C-alpha cells in the first residue's frame, strides 16, 4: 500500500484537498482528528497535557481541553509548543500506525496521511510520496485574516510560526498551487494521487505475501513435528 503524505501551510487549502480525496473514495487519515481523539478526557495524552499546562486550559473541571485556551498558551512560546508535542505526538503516531495497518488490511491500494506538520513531526518518513498544497505567502495571510477574523500582525505571526511553504515544496514529490479556483485545485490533487496509486495486482500480491509466508512457516513447523514422530 502506498502512503501519500498530504501537507501544506496554514490557510493554503490542505483541508479542502483532503475532503476532496475522501469524497473520491481515497482513505484519508487526518492527524488533526487523531490528535483531538488522543486528547479526550481519560486518555493518557490528556492527562499529560493537564499535568504540564494546568486545569485552566479545560472547558470545565475534568472536562475537555479548550483548544483555543491551549493555543493561546503555546502560540508565542516555542518551549511550550515543544512540551505539548512531547505530550501528544507519541500517542498520535501510535494511533496513526494502527489506522494505517487497518487500512492496509482492508486491501486499499493507497492511503493519504493528512498532517499539517508532516516534515516538522518527521511523519514524512512513513510516506512513499508527498504532495504539498501551497499558495503565495501574501495569499496565506489574507485568507487567514478573512477566515479567522485576525488582524494582519497576528495572521503574519501565525504564518511565520510554521515551516515556509516554499521549503516544504522543495522536499515534496508534487506541489499543487491553490491560487485559482478551489475546484481546479481539488481535481489536480485527486489526479496526482490517482496517478501514484499502485496497480490492483500489486496490492493483491502485497496482501497475499504475508499469508503465503505464514502458511509456509506453518507447513515447515508441521513437517518438523512429523519428522520427529
């Protein structure tokens, strides 16, 4: 199974591309969704985050984490951002690996791994291919101001807090620019991923290989036992 990493910068349109891929039938694992899951009350990651950042980030006593409050705490503090990553990333990776295995076991030819910080978190190492959704920095800033109701200074700060899109683009296998119509961008992303998808016979072979190997091992073990009788 081919794992395709999907990433981009804030307000470049990555999430829109991800939804288009899902709508076309491609399985997508969304790291943001997984991160939200592992930070639910009762989860080990939740307990670590509350331990290090205190109960002031909660919506209510012992309740869910208020992501806006937590974001305000870590936004301008790189050390606290790194601390949050240490509290969450191991659990996110573990759950993503399990979901990848389940997707492979269901016989899919390709799976898209949607990770905003794909390179920063080292998740690109799991991917056979990477596609970046990008746009000009000024377009990012303007979109972010409009989408989140931010002033220019705060929007610029949020864009600059991430690895530049240009740097991600240099490391990617494909770059889809999102500066025209949304529909064109969605079609291009889907076309790129379809072009990379392995042929069905290769997928079948990949699925059968472990089964054949296990069968051969069992046959060898039985033969050894019978040989001693």
